[in-house]
C-alpha cells in the first residue's frame, strides 16, 4: 500500500508487464474539488437575473450539476493517474485502461476505482562485459578495392548499342513488361530499362530474369517472378508475387574507361595511385561501420537471449493487428479474391508478430542500458540531428525543428539518439574476437567434358 495526503493506491501484478492500480480518493478531496469547480462556474457562467459571480450555488448546481460533476471527475482521474504512476514508480508504455463511465463522483463521498496499465518489463540486465562476439576485420581486400574502383569506372561508362550480340551480365536492356497476378494485370510498362544482374526492375525485386535474359537477343521474350521488397510495407504490391512477361526492345553494353591518371582527374585526383589510396580508405571506413553494426547486433542478440522477462503480449498483438488491417485494405483495393486475402493477411500477421516480439524485447534491453549507463542526449545533439534531417529534406534547421515539434516527433528523435548511444556503449564493452576470413573455394579444373558443356 502506497499513500499520499489525499489518495491511497494499491498495486498488484496481473500478468507480464501488467499492473492493476486500485485507487481511493477521500471524500474531503472530492468535496474540495467540487467547491473549487462551482466557484469557477459561478464566476464565469452568466445566469439571467444575477450579476456575474452573484448567482446562488444551488441554482448553478441545478442547471449545470452534470457538467460540473464530469469536470470534477476528469480532474480527479488525471490527478490520480499522475500520482499513482509517480509514487509507485510505474513506467507506462501505453495509455491507462479504464472505463470512465463506470466511475461516479458525488460531493462528500469517497471515490473507489481501479485502472490497468501496461508498463516496462522488470528484469535484471545481464553483465554485457562478459559477452563475446566474432566479427571480421575491417581491412579491405584487393578484390573489394577493385570492386569499388569498378563501380567508379561504371559511373563514367558509355552505353554502346548492340545490334546482334547476345545479352550478358551488366548489359542494359529496355523491356516491355507485363506483371500478372493470376489473370489480373497489376504492372505494365512499355519501355523499362533494366541492368542485367541488378535484380531490381523499377522498385521490384525480380527472380529468374537474369538467367532468362543472358544469351538472348533483341525481340526475345522472357519470364520471371517479381515482388515488392520486404522492407516496403506500404508498397501497393506488398505481399503479392507477380508473374512477369517481358519483351526485349533494345540492348546496350557499357564501355568502361581505363583506370589511369586521366580517369583519376575526372574525380579531382592528380593520379591513379592517389585515387586508389582514397578508395581503399573509403572501403575500410565502410567495412568498419559494417563491423561496428555487426558487433552491436550480435551482442544485442546475446543480451536479449540472456534477459529473462516476458513481453507485453497485447502490444505485439496490437501492432500485428494494425499491419494485418493495412494489408487487408491494400489487397481489397487490388480486387484480390477474399480467400487469397485471408491467407495472405494471416501470413503477414504471423510473420510480423514474431518480428515485433523480438524488436520489443531488444528495445527494452536497450532502454535498460540507457538507464544503467545514465545516457543523456544534450539539446545540442538533438539540434545537430535535426539539421542533418533538414538538409536531407532541403529544409532549414528551424523549419525542420518546427515540423518535428508540430508533428510530435521530437521525442521519438531523442529516443532514437538514446538508443544509438546505448548500442555504441554495448559495442565498446563487449569482447570482440576477429573472425577468421572465409576460406576460398578451390577452383575446379575443367575437364574436356566440362569444356564441351
């Protein structure tokens, strides 16, 4: 039992991350709130035949008693929520659940009610200093540097028309494309460029297109499967596998410039060697960032596995329900048969519920690290992040800050910065072992039979 001068609270656990709080508001406080409210109503509400503030309270009670009671009830409930959470150190992650209509308030009578709240899970954070992970070193290989240099050369390549040659990897073709789901056409383009080997056609992932294109010529007809990227949840074709039918209209091949001093000058470097050195450093920096993220992910995965707590299941269900509802609406807009909608929505909901459970658990673990390490985000760091976001959206820092503030997203940004710091703290404290470089597969000698095939 926890108490204050005016209210009493009793907290009990009803399930994972669930607390029921029983509240008693004494009659003296209820009467005092009624008196305060009526004084305000007498002052501000005009009553015919009486000067402002001079109408008898009995008359105000008769005319506006219900409105006053509703106002008093809301004030008392708001105060009760605030005090109950603060005095019992409850950290809610959702709005309190309460049937307000079942709560009645009357002058000179105590008010008893209870509400339920979902809170952060209570658990002991394992010692992450004992966690050990393996990550590959960030030193770039010659092949990785060569691949990066090839990317630069590709950016300056010229496309040469091929009239009668066969299509090869990295060639660029123009396609006339139809995308079908059953008998219904959902995707159509008359002249869509595609780079062989990229596996991306417009904003769709394609499967089997490269294999069918290679060795073909202009006017050939090819087929493939296509689907929206898994991260594009709001894509109009999300959850749908298309059968692609494509005709090759045009065929071009990139001609790469030589890697020499003249090429280096295109990127404002004095020599080829200087360009290669900078590219090597860039590859190293990129691999270092990837390595840091991998260490964070692996360490967080271990920490999540070692953290013993149950999840607030209703939050997982709520998010899964919302995604399922959205998916159902999008499929209905595409006139998908009802039996297909039910099947696809069920699959999406099941997959997302599993992902949400893992993401929620990781969030609570990181939040625990924030508390343990006393991680703070100064306003200067928030302003810096706002400026970076603004630059990306071509807005001034002031414009971006106002936009985030007005859309109530500043708190979300601060939380993202806290989580980023928590991940970095975790990375610095775990033990890291360099993973062995993957063994190269032995090259098989071609026999005469292989060569013929």
